[in-house]
């Protein structure tokens, strides 16, 4: 055999074997979960051994943020890598139908599948998401299979670009909400199918947990009843514990299938939660609020051999997740994505500001984000500035907090630090001026 031919053949073989196999991706997204309600974060009662282990094996950012403290826009940001004002899915629901009862900003009365106007509004939201482009859409071009489970607002799973899924089109996620609370089997079946097809895969595990209804198994609830005088609080803690157990089952399955080393696991929560100890609903300064109790979350990335396990307190954002995963999969983030690659230490350390925006629960305008706005916020180091949008929050004042000395945001420093307010106002206006 000619030497030249042997050399070429050797080059081709070596190149084929040296080419990296695209990593599988598993996204774990908890729902209505406070940033400190983990045992690795120091909670005195909640037990999260599986998430603790994941945190110890991951690049773990303890000061992650989501732009919006509401499920639907936050999930849309996670899956597009865009801010809500970019992808335009800024609210949970379309405008309230004419004649619907109103209360606390939520659509009631005629809301639902039997209201034609409401369903047209939901389809408009889904159209915005498709136009923005989703991670499953982009990964499909790279040869990935993808599975939707759990919370999903925007119609049939295929509208988000998933190749497989559970949700058929109802609000919250219909059949998809069986995941975690009732079964994990659809994920296991999908992983098996992807392995048989020899294709990289993405799993969207977004169970409605610990989100209400807080209905944990009795055996888990009993562990917490004696630790608080509030049954609603005990139920919420038990839900966090239950969610943690499902995460353990999922991660064990990945390990058992020999997929650990080439699977990126990402963890984030869609928005925060603080339990009202009497009513059991969310308390102020949590869900739907502009405070850290609503928008802060740990963000973890486990990728053995590629993401060095360490704890980092530098603020980051859920807008960073999509571009990070795209680059890891061999793709290119879109021009519209303002996030960074979280595996790039220099990019993480050099960014100075994290931004967010919170909107009304039920949209006022489906195409223009501004009429729906309630607050914008910016985090710079330990400072956090909150700017109310007076059209919807006429009685609110500008707020400035030192998150290091005042993590629960109780002491407004806006008057004492007027220069810092002016400085950060310019920064936030340069980011997005409604």
C-alpha cells in the first residue's frame, strides 16, 4: 500500500476518533423555590441531599438571577436566552377576557380553553416564542433529540421545538405535570430511545415542584411537622424534599446508563417563594416581586472534566444558560443573546451588571412589553437598584439595597446614596429604556 495513502487513511481515522461526541443536556428546573431553601445553602431544616451532591460536583453560582419572578416569562427566558422584553412573553396569561372577574392582577372568570379570545392570546404568546427561537430548535440543527416534561405554557410541546414531549397544550402543562409527582418513566424511555438512535439528547425536567398544590407524601411531611408551628410551611419544606428525591432518581438513572461523563446537568429555579405561614400562599417579597426572594436562584453546571466543581459568588443570570449550552454543543449563540458563556472564567469575572424586569401577571398588551412593566432592576456587586414603572406602580418609590449587609432588602438606601442611584439608573436605561 502506498505510503501516501496510508498517511491519509491514518489522518482520517485519527480525526474521526479525536472528534468529541456532543454532550447530552439535562435541564433541571424547580418551580417556586426560594434561593436559600437547600441544605447546602444553610437552611436549618430542609433536607436536599441530592441537590447538595450536585452542587458539590458542579460549577455552582450561589448568586444566580432570573429576570422575572413569574413562571411563564422566566421559563421563556431560560429556553431562549433572551430577556422577556426581547422574546415578548412577559406575563403568565393573555389579557383578561371581557367580563372576567378581576382580582390581584390574575385573570379569572372566563379564563381558559372555552374562551376564544383567551386562546388566541395564548397562541400569540406561542408565536412570539417561536419567533424568538428556542434552545431545542437550535439543538435540533445540531442533530439533537429533545424531550419536554413538566411546566410548559406555550401550547403543544412541538411549538417549542421539542422532538418529544408530554404537554398537549393546556395552561401550565397538562399531562406534562405528571412528571416528578407521579412518574419519571417518560424521561427514562426517552433516554433509552436516544441511546438506541445514537443521538445526543436534551431533557427539559421542569416539574411543578415545589409549586403548590403542596401535597407531599405523608412520610416526607412527617419529617417536618415538628420543626415548625405552621402546617403550610411544613408542607412547602416537604415539597422541596420530595423534589430533591426526584432529582436523585434522575441523576442516578444517568449514572446507571453510563452517561454521566458526557452529560451536562444544569440546575436553576424559575422564580422564588416565601410561604405565608397562615394562608399557605406566597408571601410578599417573593413570587411576582422585584426582590431577591422572587428573582434569586442558585445556578449549577455539572460537566465532568469540563466544568471544575467550585462555589462562585459572582452574580450571573439565567440568560446565560442558553448560550453556554449552545457553545458546549458546538453551536453558536444568536446575535440577540446578551448572556455569556458560564464556562468562560474571564467572561464571568469581567461582567459588572445583572439586569431584570418584572411584569403584570395577565398581559395588557401582547406585542409591546412596556405597558405590562412593573419594575426594572440592576445588580452591581452588592448593590441592587429597583426602578418602578409608574404607570403600573404609581405608589412605589425607587429602592437601593446593600445585599451583603441587608439580604432581605429592608433598608432602602436610595436617599442616602443618591449618587449611586443616579449612576445605576443610567446603567439600567442603557440596557433597556421602555
